[in-house]
C-alpha cells in the first residue's frame, strides 16, 4: 500500500467505531489495491468526500502540532485531491 494511503488508513481506523461512514471508507481503502491516492479519491462518493473534508484538516493540524511534517504533507495530498 502506498505510504499516503497507509497514513489515511491509520487515521480512518480511529473513526470506524463512531461513524458508519468512517467504517465504510476504511473498508473501501483496505479492500482494494489502489495504485495511489488519486485512484482512491476517484472511488469515493460525495458523502465519503464530505466526511474526509471534515476530518482531514484536524488530522493534518494534529500532525503539524506533533511535528510530523511527513504525515501532514501526505494527508494534505489526499485533502487537495478531494476538490
């Protein structure tokens, strides 16, 4: 799995218990062999995109606060593809 998608999988695992949509996106991510974040984003429906649009800014900011610039950069790549 691509490193960017690995980071995304990791954060989505935190949203699977509380949010059905988080669980659905997580299953989609681990159930397919996406060749990069672009292919993954293309496979999302609008509801899934909206969910990621809500959670990714907080996750990117958290990575920055933890001085994990690589994680922040990788998650930002996914975030930019949502639009």
